[in-house]
């Protein structure tokens, strides 16, 4: 433990985090398994996949990373693409800083930010009140190992299962991304339009002169920054105060 034996209140928060982390872990295993299939095609060993998932903890980031590795792209492209794909976690971690007690140490803040994912961020915010780091540690202790193990098992399965089964399982990756983008796209026309624009521009740049000569990872980085930047500039999210003044 970070500070020796956990006090009863800390132990209770840790156990509560583990309880809330169980359904997250079950969902993580399925997604990580399919990512493991992709990692196996990129040439990663089960141990390498385990460490990658343990340190990354991000489906989109790992998908982008495994794709770039499979394409034998340079390390710089891998680093930049992973940074862009995982940039939202910087914003989530920054948002959580407002929920810590002023007495919370830097070590706790860094440890909690390491385990920020969409789902863990969601249950942390939904819990309300000040953030208890031990609640997050409980959720992380259950979900992150399962995420990492799922990737390893997917890699091992990728070396055993027949090609037809692997092809069928790879479809789950596309289903995962549809599940991610469809709910917000249905709620917001702006998001739906940006998703559609990303599809069209991705197809166009893959066939356009000069641009098509760039690697897939580089095109993804350029399009992500371009579309996200235009979306933020043309359709900024206004706060309640700004809306009231309008």
C-alpha cells in the first residue's frame, strides 16, 4: 500500500472500488481479447501485450499503436499517434484535480491519474463528493489486470485459432468503435457530422495524390488534429454562464 496498512475507512473505500470495478473488468476482458488478436498479427508476444495494456489502458490508443507497429512505422509516429489518441485522458485527469482534497499528496494524485479511463472516470464522477484515492485504487486493482490479461489471452488465441475464426473476431473491434461513437453522435448533430467527416476524409486521403503516400498513422494524426481543431473552433462548448450572457 502507499501509506502502510489501510485504515478502516480506506479499506471500505477500496472494497467499494473493487465492487464497482467488477463489471468494468468484465467488459474490459472482451475488448482486450479482441485487441490481443490484433496485437498478435502485429507480432507482439503475450508478455509484450500484457505490459503494453498495463501501461496504456486505452482501447483506441492500443488499437492505433498495434496498427502502427504492424505497419513497421517509426517510433516517433507511434509515440505521436498514441499521444493524440489518448489526449482525452489528460482532460479527464485535469477535471478530477478539482475533486481532490487540498491535503491529498502528489503521489496519490499521480497514481489516480494513471488509472483514468472512460469507465473509471465515470464511476468516480458519479460517486460524488471528494475523491478518495483508495476507491480508485480498488477499481484499478480489479479492472487493469483483467484488461492486461485479456490482451495476453487474445494474443495466445491468435496463434491457435484458425484464420476464419480470427477474421470473425476482428469484426468485434469495429463493433467496439461503433459502440463508442454512436451514442454521442445520436445526441449531437455536431458530433455526428464530425464523425461522418472523419470517415469521408479518411477515405479521401487514402486515395488522394501526395497525401496517400503518407503512412496511415501520419494521416490519422493529421486528420485527428484537423477535425478536432475545426470542431472546437466552429462549435465551442459554452458554459452555463456564457449561455446566460448570450
